[in-house]
């Protein structure tokens, strides 16, 4: 059996999701989880879904701004492509939705695929920059030792009298054990924050490199084409010309760099998108009375943004759950409450978008089989 890069990445992603799922599931106390879901306030799901779709609509507006120097495209067509793409990310491997979105728009609007793809690349670069801005502000205001949240969920509630009786019964040993556990939780929280800062810095480095590279490509298209052509000297002449033409088509999708006002607007929209995503998490927290602040919701958003960047199975299974659980643990949210919230947040994030994507797929008259083999048709 021949293994290429895509297969290796797919298998790696599956393994990562399996390991994360096992870590998440092995600590579940099923009876307590059942109580948490029984007592949950599901009315907050509806405003959460509304906020999530508002974020997707703002993504559509941002994409329209990026495409506007190339061609004026209707928001409905862009929103349709967006929903189909995110649906594909949820059910297909290798983040195929990131390729499907620009291909659908390119064919529908008679734009070159490489040009449309360039705007999709810029979207992701600005996503990185947006999350960097929020992470930087968050880490600036985040205390060096996060306070433990008093509330740990209905399933983890401990009566004060019970605590007092245990202290009386066990004396100093109980106090020492309690202090030890408290110190361990603080150490674990600090470890999570330290790792998050490190990976945010790495993301910032690659984000700045990416935006600088795209800017230089836009600023010096002829020089970039000449350098690229020299690097392809080993290829046949006709193939080299084709690749250079693809590069120039890609560069034509970067025309937004010539419009400072639009570029600033794209940056603002990118930050707003992530703030709305954080607001949706903040609202959903009321389902389990977690008592998480908006800053805490931003922290969870940053953790999820970094986590879903890893190779993993379709639908972000396992990785999404463990990232949510660990980020909530920083604020002293009890294990059962964190796990139940992670499961509900995953379902609310995946199911409505997947259904919407399938409906838009039907609207566009495209079969699911066709989009699952979209990569094979890009060169057509």
C-alpha cells in the first residue's frame, strides 16, 4: 500500500482524534453527566446558534470584500459556498471544505479557481491575525494565577457542611490534601496558559510571515513570477508556463492589498468574527450555569482555534472536546460540568452548520459525491 502525504496526514489526524477522545471519555462519570444534561437549560441553545450563524454571515461579508476588486459577487452565493465548505469540513477528511468553497464560487461566478483560492487563503490568514489580536489582549489582562471559579456545576456541588465534617474527621491530613490539590490545579492552569501563549506566539509568527508574503506577491507580481519561473527550471517548458500562469492568477486574487480602506475593514471584521464566536460560547455557558466571564469565553475560543488547527478526524471529534475541557479547567470549572459543556458546544457548533450546508448543497444542485472528489476536478 502506497502512502502519500495526504494519507499520512489523514491517518495522523485519525490517531490524534482517537487519543483525545480516549482521554476525554475515560474520565467521564456517566451518572453525573446524565444529571448535568438533565438539569441543563436548553433554551440558551437557540441564541447560541443565532450568534454562530451571524459570525458565518460576517465571514461572508469579509469574503465579499476580499473578492470585490476582482468581481462583485452576491452575498447569497458566497454564504451558500461558505456553508457548503464548513459542512464539508465537518464530514469529509483533510479540511476539504477549504478547497470546495473557492471552487464553487469560481465555477459559479466564472472566476479562475486560483484567483478565488487566493481570497480563501487570505481569509485564513486574517483569521489567524484576528485570533492573535484577541489572544494578545487576553493574555495582557489575564492574571498570572487564575482564580478558581466557585461554581463547579450542579453535578459537582459539594455541601459546606460535608466539607466541614470531613475536616473535623480527618484533621490536618484533609487540610494538607486540600492544599495540595489546590496547588496542583493552579500548576495545571499555569501549564495550560503557558502552552497557549507558546502556540499563540508560533501562530503569530506564521501569520505575520504569511501576510508579509502575500503583500510582497501583490506588490511585486512580475518579480515574483520571474523568481518562481527560475525555481521551476527542472520542469518541462509547457508545465512551467502553466504553473507561472497559475501564480499570476493567484496574485490577481490579492488585489485587496491595493485598497487600504478595504484591508482595514477586513481586519476589523476578522476580530468581530472571533468576538461573536466568544459571545456564543458565553451565552451557551448559561445552559449549565458555569458562571464563566466573557474574557473566559474568549480564552476558550482561543484554545479551540489553536486546537482545531491540528490534524484530526472530520468534525474535530476528540480534539474539540478535550480543548474545551482543559480551557474550562483553568477557571475552576468542575470536570463533569466542563465535559457536558464540551459535548453540547460541539453538537451546537457542528449539527446546525452541517444541516445548513446540506440544504445549500441541494440548492446549488450539487451532489455530495461531486464535492467529495472536488480536488480531482480543480485542474479541469
